[in-house]
């Protein structure tokens, strides 16, 4: 367990607690939003991310996924972090599969000591997603900030999240509903270059018959690890079977040889000539994919956020303000 006591946090982060004035900024999101009100904000999140990598090597993928699941439902408002019997965390897409909470909690607890009531949980999650990509060998980008934390979290709202069994048509419709093109859809899907999935997420490709677009050797391995009955509920399969901890373009190379794990992965290469062409471009050019990914995730981070929200004070980001 991480020690979240004030003394431990200040020792861990090696900074001096200084109370800063709460300054609101007008307008939309902006890079450097906390430069005046909490200059250490991004540095503290970065340190929290760096510290936790030794506890869970796959935490980075969990944080990136959580950022996507947050933004896609109600805009990036940290509603995914709220706890409750009918919160987004209980939705099928999230239940028992979200990872990385201790990183957010570590950063938020420190920030509430250093600059109380200033940095939103939503911004912390956005910063942490960027830093998780970087620590995994991916590109850096400046994160526009200034988000409010929402006060609503409903499991039903999370039904908008794309499912692992979606085909390219369903994925395209889902992303279009949020204003994203097919190219941006393929771009963001590349986040599956890191991370893992439970058997339930891909068992539809194994039973009752093996999906013809799944590499035969991979299918044999997966059937061993995930039998039709009695599969270990804690088993996780790497989404990228070649470089599972490295944020690179190997994901797209995997699709070309039918080693995409999920239906929603492999369909990008096998079921649509337009998305197939994009997969091939990204498989051949890491820098082109990275540039496209930065643009797409910044766009995702700008999905409409609550206009009347709050800066959540709970150091765990789990409950709304009183």
C-alpha cells in the first residue's frame, strides 16, 4: 500500500508545502493553466506516475484507458473516478477493470497539501495519461488544462463506450458520434500497444469456433490460457504480444499478421479498405502515428466538459464536494 500521509507525500515528492492563491482562468482549456495558481502541478503528477511504475508495470495502460473512458462519457470531468453503487465504475466496460487509481490519489493528495482546492481531478488524470505514455517510451505533448470536476456519474452513461467486440462499422459510428474521423479512430486505437485484457474481452474470437481473422498460433495459445469454461478471472493477456510495455507502433504491425487480440482491433485491418490503409501507414511510420496520436488525444481531451463544476477536494477524487 502507498503511504498517503502528508509527511510521506512531502518526503516522496521532495517539495516544500506552500499554500498558493486559487486563481481561476477564463475561457477554454489552455496549456500552462496552473503556471500561476499551482506551478508544481504537472511536476507532481509526473513524479507520482514515475513512482508507481515499479508497483504495477501495466499501470500506464490503465491510466490511459481511464482517461479515454472518462472523456468519452461526459467529457473529461473525472466522473469515472467517483465511487457509488450506480457510478460509471460499476458499468460493464469498467467493472473490475479500471487500473491506476493510486497514481491519481497520490498526486491529488499532494496537490491538496501544496495548492488546496486548485487542481481538478480531471486535469490530474489528463496529465497522468500523458506522463504514462511518455514513461512507456511514447511521445510528449503539452496538455491543455482548466477542466472542472463533474458531480454526476451514472453507469448507464458508460454504455457509449466502444465494446471490444465491435466491428469497424460499429466503431466508426461510435467515434463519429463524438466528432472523430475513421483515421482518428484508428489512431487512438493504437493505444492498445500497451495494456492487457481479460479472457471475456476476446473469448468471442475463440468460441464456439475460432475467428478466421485470428492468427492460428495465437488462437491456440489463447485457448490454452482461456478455456471455454473455468477460465481464470484474473488472467490478463497482453494486447500487444510483441512489445506489451512499449508505446510504439508494433500494434499496427500485429494487425497486419492477424495478431490483433480484440475484434475491435483486428477489424481495423481486415474489414475496411480505408482503415486498413491507415493501419499500413502507421505500421510503416512511427513518427506519423505519434503525431496523429498527439493531435487525436488532445482533441479527445477537449470533448465538452461540464461548464458548471467544481474542483473536487477529496484527496482520493472519489466523492463530490459537500
